[in-house]
C-alpha cells in the first residue's frame, strides 16, 4: 500500500521537507512519488502548483490509491486547497498531514485561514496530526472528530545503544540547535546560562540560522563568553555526528509542534531541558526523560541546567530513559505500521 501513495509538499525545504525525505527513504519510494509544492515563497511556488494540478487532472497515475498532502500553515493552506479540489474533480482520495507549528496560531487569528482550512480538512479522507494536542485542537475548533489520526514524526537516528555519558569528562557540554530567535528561546537560554552558578567547567555550543549576528553580539557582551561557541547553520549529518559528544541539549521553545531536535538527542541517550510549550510534554516526560520548565522562566531554566550539570547520575538516568522511550514510540518501524494501517482504512 505504501508504494501506491503520492506525497505532495515542500520536498526540499524546512522541517517538513526533511520529514518527507525521511518517508521516501523509509518506504523506498521512487522520486516520482514525491511532488514538490514549494519554492521560496508563494509566488515562486505557483509553477510547482500548476505542474501538480496538471499531473492530477491530465496524467494517469497508475495504481495510485492515495495522495498524502503535507501541510504547514498560512499560504500553504491555499495551495493545498487548490490541489485538493483537483483531486476531488478526479475522485481521488487524499490525506492531509498537519505539520506547521504556526497552524493553530494562524487559524485562530485569521478569518480567511479558518475558512480555507475548514474547506481543506473537511474535504479530506483523513487527517494526520503529529501530536494528540493538535488532534484535540481540531476536534474542538473546527470541529472534526472522524478519521483524525495521531502519528508522530519518526527518528531515523536512534542509536543501537545509548551514549555512555559516564565516559564524558569536563567541561560539561551543553548544546542548542534551532533557528536563532525568540520562538526557540535562544535568548532565554543565554540569559539563563549567564545567571546559572556552575561549580564545574561548562561549555555551551549553539548551532542555528536566523538572527545569528544578534546572538553573537549578546555572547560578546557576556561575562561567560569564553564558555560559549556560536555557530551558523551546519549540515544535518555534521550536527548529528557532533551530538554524541554532548551531555545534554537545551531547547527552551515558546512554540513547538513536535520538536525533532529533542527526539534526535533523546534517541542517542542524551537528556534534554525544554519547556511545557505546545506538544513538548508529549515528547519529553518531565523528570523521566528530561526536565521541563515554564516558558520564559529564565530562573527555572538556569536551575534545571545547574541540576543536570551537578548530577552526572541524573544525566545518565534521564538519558537512558529517553533512549528507551524514543525507541518505543518514535522508531521508523512503529510509524510505518501506523501509516500502513491508515492507508488500508482509507
């Protein structure tokens, strides 16, 4: 059934692109089963949209039983609604897969987005949410209760065995990875690191894009600047190769639909510090696989980092628990079985 699906979405860009590429690798799909719908903004995406509509309306898709539409928010909704209307004209079945971290925000604030989103989601044969929190939102706000499924993003990089944190010495190494800006909480992290009282040597490494120069200016004025390294964006494989060298990851986000960087660290046996924002509590079990603090609470964030820096045994315990949990919930095989079940039902 998997090989009889077409994936439509931003194949090469952003977090959704990495998820779709992961599906292509996981399922062994041919390239022609992934149709790119996005290219650097709404206007530049129109040729992609036009090409997809022509394929649906005039090209016979042999043996295709379902179209899997990957949706973010905002302009993505209008583009995917046009695709959905073409599919309806051809009497084709399709699933809408909700990814965007700002979907809920835009839905609540913009009347036009609400209208378009309702049309798209109600026209679909099924909806996939990556968290239960998103499913609850749909059930309450649209409302849609039938054929709404929860399937988390899978993690391709789960280690065979967890990293041996007991072998790590000083300095205690902390990592942040994500877009530099308020939403990912990088400024809270820098403020908390400045505030924290560490009784051993500690190093903070930052990887990301976005407001790189602003982050560098803040670090340059920090009393602890010698302990902080600011990097721009690095290739994903390069980052993953560096990740096992760290003692824990900090991601103090203000909004997070899933938080793949959390799962990637946990899948290696590295504990995490994050917030109660969005669906993070579904991914990180507070006190069991990581530590969570209130969004924007710099003092609590500093205390959580101090706690993990001081207590190696706690780092090891949380890391091993995190690895087991990710393996049980976010492994590719688990996700594959759930998707096959949904395709079969539809």
